[in-house]
C-alpha cells in the first residue's frame, strides 16, 4: 500500500443522508487502472467526485503521493484530470477554443495548433472551427476527450468515458487509456461496458 | 494572474456570441430611465430632484438582472467543476467571473448614464458626479451580487431568491450613490458620499472573491 500513488482507505460516500455502498479500500501503483462497477445509483459517480475532491467523503481517507488529497489542493489538482457527466464545454465557442480553454484551466499552455492536432486525433479536424452547438453528442464527447490527448496530468478520473462514442472512437479511447497507463499514469474510470486494458487493470464492484 | 485575464476574455467572448443577454440588461436600464420622465411630466425642477435616484435604481436592477446568468450556465455545463478542480486558486477564478460581470453589466451603465441623465435636466457637474458614483458603486453591486449568485446556485427559482438576498445589501450603495448627486445639487459637495462609496468598494473587492469561492465549493458538493 505504501508505494501506491493513489490510495483509498475505508472510503464511504453518502447521498441524502444514506450511505451508498460498503466502505472500500484500494491502492493504485503507477501504471495501474481501476474499473469501478456497480448498478445504477450504486455511487460510482459520487465516489469519483469524492476522489476528485468535489464531494466530501462521509468516511475514510484518500491519499495521493502519500499526502491527504485536500491538504495540498492545488498540487493534487495539478496532477488530476477529471471528466464527469457534464463535459464543461461551451456551446458558443469553437472546438479549438474549448480545448485551449480547458487546458488553460488545468494550468497548461496549449497553442491553437496543438489543440487542432489533438482534435484531429479524435477525427474532428474538419469540425474544429465550428461552434460546439452544431456538433452531435458523440462529437462533443470527442472534443472533451481531446483534452486527454494533450493532458499532462498523472491521475485520470473518468466518469463513463465510453458513453455516446461510436466503435472507432471506443477503440481509439481504449488505446489512449492504455498509453496513459503504460506511461505510468493512474486511471480510475466507470463503465457499464466490459473494458480490457491488459492485466494492469483491477475491477471493483460497489455494493450497497 | 494570466488565468484571470483568460477567464475574463472567455466570458466577454461568450457574451458577444449571445449578444441578446448583455443587451437586455442595458436596454432595461435605458427603458426604465426613459419611462420616468414620460410618466411624471416635464417639470425640470421635479425631474432634477428624482433623476439621480431613478438612474441609480435602474442601474441596480439592471445589474441584478444579469446575476442569475453569472454562474448558471457554467454550473449546468460543468465548466464550474473544471474551475473547482483547477490548480489555479479558486478565488482568482471567481474574481475573473466578477470582473467580467462588471464589464458586461456595470460599465455600459456608467457610459450610458450621462446621456440618460440629460433627460432629467441634470447639470454637467451632477452628471459627472453621477458617473463617478456609478463607477465606484456598480463594482460593489457585482461583488455582492456574485456571492448571492454563488449561494443560490442550483436552487430552483434561484433568480427570485437572489433578489431577496442581495437587494437589501445593495441599499447602502444606493443611498450613498444617489445621495452624492443630491448633496452636490444642494451645494454640500459630494466628497463625503464618494469617500463612503470608496470605503464600500475596497472591502467588497477584497472579500467577495473569497466568499464567492467558499459558496461555490458548497454549491457543487
């Protein structure tokens, strides 16, 4: 447990005064991924938000690099990339502007040219200059995923990253996640589909 | 500091791509200020008396009209979550949002006020004091309003709640803002009122981003 980058000890979450799942513990070393599973309403999203530091934990502790996450919030958040249900994209801005702004918010310098490269890798080269409101749901998700392409964060927390993607995009995202893990990153994600990222992946089922 | 400018530019760019939202507040101010002389009648002495008050109330309501939109869109599309999870200090981001709000809903009022003040037969001295008080007072409205907007985030019917929460806090600004022009008109000089407005502005600038970021953390739990 000591060499783990991200470790959770007896973590529990509450929603509306009711505890959501049995307390869980896990430790993730560099290059490991965790697939959170559970029925609808089991608390996967709440757990991810709690790991990110958005929602307070009802019990337990989360440590990043051996330090309590909220003790040094800005250092933890510099290492963190969180992608939730809401994508945090602006309908009025173009795809490029969204990617550049998303990077700036994560304290990362990204030129429009680099943003275009990231969007091209998501197959959105021809859509890069369009305002986001004319893109489809799946394309919007790809714009959000373009953030992963250029991110330098070590810890990725992804909530249902495979939703609304077509087959090609699912494969591309899997490759992206595998590359992140291979480079020594840590990944926690939720998904209802079976996902395989090699033997570095653990699964955890949340139970009420 | 860089992210502050980036965020202000982002909000300005967003506003210019949906102009109706910005223009509605400014237009509201113009219409309110134009309706009073029409309703009350063309008596110069009377208009001069009520002018500063009407313009100030109009500015106050116009600034408040834009408050629900300050954070609501960012809350709904998840951009606020990204701000909370940013390595940048949250108070700096909140300050950027507040600055953008003032540039979009406060500064236009300061610029328009002298034109609208002409309808009320205000002298050029009174107009310049009115402008000065608006310049000092409207940032206070944005600062205090932003705290209200952050506290009512995600609450159904939040718009009404903001007005209930924030309007009483606007009263000192209104009293000393309109009072400055009255004081000048009655020959007392506006300096005391302007000093008090400045004294309201400084703590508002200092504490509001901090209070706003604390309220945001609670709202997004």
